[in-house]
C-alpha cells in the first residue's frame, strides 16, 4: 500500500470543489455471468468525448474464479480521508473493491499501474469475513474517514442478521463488524452517514435466504421484506432509532444523504407498495433530537395486458415502476430515480427536499415498453444502477439488477447494456447517441475514475 506525502488530488474538501474538477476520462463497469460458469469481469470504458474510442471498451480484467455475481463496488479511499479526524489522510484513491454477492469473496484491484486494465492484488475470502465479522454476502462498499465500510445481507448460513463490517484501508484485512449494539435491527441493505452529525443510516432488503431465489410472493404479500430505516451513533457504533415506513412499503433500499455536511437530510427509495404496486421516494430529516421521514414522491404502476407481463405480474395487470436505484447530484439539487420495471429514468429538482419537481425523463427498455436507444433497436431491462458525474452534467446507467430477479421480471433473457445521458441545465435529460455499450455478461454498476456522485463523503461545506 503506497502512502503519499500529499493528499490524493482526486480528494476534495467539499462537494463544490469536487464538482469544479476536471471531467472523468474513464468509467468502470462490473459485469457477471448469470450462469456462474465464466469469470465475472471489471470492464473499462472510454468517457473522453475527444477520444477516437469514446463510448467503447478499453480493456477488462477477468476474476480468477466463477460464480461471484459482482454487485456494488467501491474505492478504498476518497474525499472523506480529508476529514479532520481521519487517521489515513495520505492514502490514494487507487484500489477498487469488488464484492461477490453470491460467493462472498471481495476482490481488490489496483488501478494505478494501468487505469485501463487494473490488476488483481488481493482476494478477501468468504471465510475471513465470516470468521472476523460473522457476515456473508457483502453488498455495498463505502470509503469512510477511518476505513472501508461494507454492508452485508446476512450470516454465513443464509439467515440474519445482516449488517456492516469494516476493512483496513491499508492491509485490506477485515477488522470486524461495525455494530457494538445493534438494538432491534435485523435486515440490512445500504449504509451511509452524515459525518457532520456523527450519524449513520442503514436500510433493509432481506436475508440471503429471502432474496437469492428471486422475489418470494409469500414474503412480499406478508410485508416481510425490509421496510425500516435505522439511525446509528456513528463513532460509538450503537443503534439509536428505528423508523418504520410501514409493512406496505416493501424493500427500502438505496440511501442518498445530502452531500453538504451541514445538511441533515437525505433520500431513500422504496421498490414497491403492496397497496397499488407504486414506488416512492422518502426524505429523512432531523427533527429536534430524533429523525423522521416523509414520503415526497409517488410513482404509480402502469396498466398492461396480462399476456405482455411475466408470470410474476400477470395477476396484477400492471407494470410496477420498481425503483431500484436513486442518485443525488453533488450540489444536492438533482435527484435521479431509476424505474427498472417501466424502463424510465426520472429527474427531479429537489432544491426543496420536501417538494420535488419532476423536470425530465428518458425511457429505455422496460418490461412492456422495450423503448429503444438512438443507437439500438428495442431494449429490455431498464435503467437500474445510476451514476452521476461530479459536475452533474452526465448520467451513466446500466440495466441488470440481480440474476434471480432479472430472470423473474425479464424471463425472455436480458440484453446487456450501459449508456450515458446528458443532463441539461434546464432540468432536461437526453440519451447520448454516441455512448451505448453492449456486453456479453450482465452489467450491474458504473463508477467513474476520480470519483462521482455516490463515491465520496465530504467534511467541509
């Protein structure tokens, strides 16, 4: 592990300074073989519009094993290393950690020797995670001031509880679990924080046994998937408060806190409502000495003939939006919402976080719509993972959710793609006709070299 004498130039004290930095030149995409026979890959894409290979693959690295199902990956270090209490201020944004949601392995890749073709330098085995933290199925990676935080869906036997564990940013050894007192928390999914308030927030999906074979209708209709947020004392690692959105609100997933460290609010997406298959966005906020939530966006299901629907949905006669990801621009103004079921990416002005205004929309794919990209014919899948450039002008999306869930909602087989959209200053959104990439494997998530809207945390305004 290299230690710099000066802070990494891609670390920024504030989101405003990050947004003013030079645009990204490369994007990284994790892809996986749904059959689990071929190695999963990290693919590098050219994002420089002046390059002759713009919008094309520049290279890839295949992992040594198979059956990992790469999911949410992240950096070893980021702008949070500039926080005044960070014990590792001179680390580099150099290593990508790629968790396998099926295998529970985490692969560490070094991007420094050749950013176009990173090198595998370490594998954290499932046994180390189980022995040191008691967790399995690592899901999401976030670089914090004092280490690398990884959420995990559950225990090694496939049950619960799920939670968060911490990895040393220099040795990549698992330190142990984050929670000293987890209180009533049992289900897990995402993990974020308000560093200015010493508060962490976690959300809920389900244990491995609840999600690995796809959506279980019995669990869903019984309100058994996650429907709570949990508030934590971050430095003391203790549970403070549970916020129940109600069992009707199933699968409370992606968390996006305000980037400005003086703001004590954020957004969370709910996949579906048992009442009417709608999806929703909620704002969490500080209210006195506690925290509260308020629903601020509701996206209705769209009626459709049963014969055009997958078996799982035929009895409902409608396509649910299925909000599976959200992302917030660094200036905290624009919120992007992926509707993976209907094939729509929505853009909202959230200058007032309690009164969002929709300003733009693009449709690509969808269970029924199969909307085309300018560089493609009809597509399936839909906007799933969404990433926003630091300056907020570009939005990257990929279309695979999770193998078993892909197969349920798109049983005809997923056409694998990623693309870029241009975000206008007027709130509009339009596909870039020059940037449409197809893959042999399923494409899950995009991250941008040098950081993006969901990579970093900041301690200064």
